C-alpha cells in the first residue's frame, strides 16, 4: 500500500467516523446565552512552553470547566451563565484547541502534560476549586482529582465514566459496545498527516443559530485537528483503565445521557465503590453524549443546587 493509498483510506475512514461522532446535535437554536462569548474575561497562563487560554465569568469560589473532543470552552456557556451569580466560572481551551498552544508531536499530548496545563490554570485561579469535565475533559478531571485531592473541593463529571468502569466495559465489551468504540481505536492508531479540521466539524453547530455556529466555526478554524486526535494517540489506553487509581476524596456529581453510545452506561456500575465521599448520579434517558447542551437547563440547575448545598 502506498502512502497515498494509506492516506486516502484514512480519509475515508475519518469521514465515516465523523458522520457518527460529529453528527449534528439535537439542540434547538438558542441564543439566550450567546452573549457569554462577549462577556467573559480572557486569560493566558504558561504551562511549560505552552500557552493555555481560559476565560472567566462571575465572582466567588472558582469552578473550572474542561471540555472534551471536539470542543472548546464555549461548550459550557449555559452552565457558566447559570452559575455566574454565585461562583467565578472558568473554562479552558485544552491544548490543541482554539486559542491555546498547539504543539505538533503526539507525545506533547500525554496525560501528565495535560494535567500540568490544568495545574497552571488552577494555580492562577487559586485552589481549592470545583472541577467539571465532559468527555476527554471528564477523563482529565477524574485523573486530576485523584492526583491532587487537596486542590479539588468538589468534582462534576459529564458523560465519561470512571476510568475503572470505562476499562471494565472495554475489557468485557459486547459486540455492539466494541463497534461503538471502534472510532476511538481508529483515532488512537491513526498517523498524524496534517489534515485540516474537517468541514463536518466546522458546520456541526448550525442548528443552534448563526451566531453560535459562527463562534464554533471561528474557534475550530484556528484549532489543530491532529492535536485533537493526539489525545487518543497518546492516552487512549490510560483512559481505558491504566495507572494507579486511588479513591476520590471529594463529593462527586455525575451526569450521564443514557443514549450515549461512545461512553456506555454500563461503565457507571460500581462507581460508588471508588468514591469515599457522597456521590450523586443523574441519568438523563432522553439525551446522548452532549448532556450539557442537550439537557442544558437540567444540568445547569442541578449543578447549581448541588454546589450550593455543599457550600
């Protein structure tokens, strides 16, 4: 097989994967929180040689949001707007995305370096904080809370099961579960080739209205597609259950859209055994992976009440 044939095969594979992973969201057009884009304060911190961009809105104890793949800080606009009256909300662009640094090597996206990015923002905000993560941001948040329990007052996870639970599903996958995670294995074994951000991703948020869709397109156009995939290439085995995993030492709130096929609900089993404080699980039967957008009001209002109850 020639290099050209290999790249064409990968391009066809990526197109099929993106049709599933990046399908248009079932979210109605809603510009009610679109002004969050214009109201946030922008910050940049150094993590080694990499610039990490994050935004803040509101005053009070810090709540730091970590987005997933493929996304950016703006994924949290509804939750930031809901919490800003009580908390100082902050949301990062992970490395490779939007206004954060975009190193080229696969090894520059290893989990210890990503955790260092989070640490740089936490130090800038001032610990302790509440840490919130979705998808890859959820995987990062689980790990960070395990390694730095003294910095994390409360942990909120959206549609990323505990690494032990995720690993159990991978290790004992049904045929359907194996098919549903095939995209991740393909991403993890792919080779960087400098491809631009796919057009399907650039247009993914069209259903949310021209203003919101324009913000996403602008941000994704300046993001690094290979950097996004490098999270899988550098870390997928670890997210699936590798490494030491001490029990969590802070209260945990977890949301899970039950229609999610990428992160199977079977991974929720026994999560309570890996948390030494109170654990609240909110399942949402009517939505899928992007629960913070598809069930924005439920997530925002529940998160606010849960946080205030633990003040």
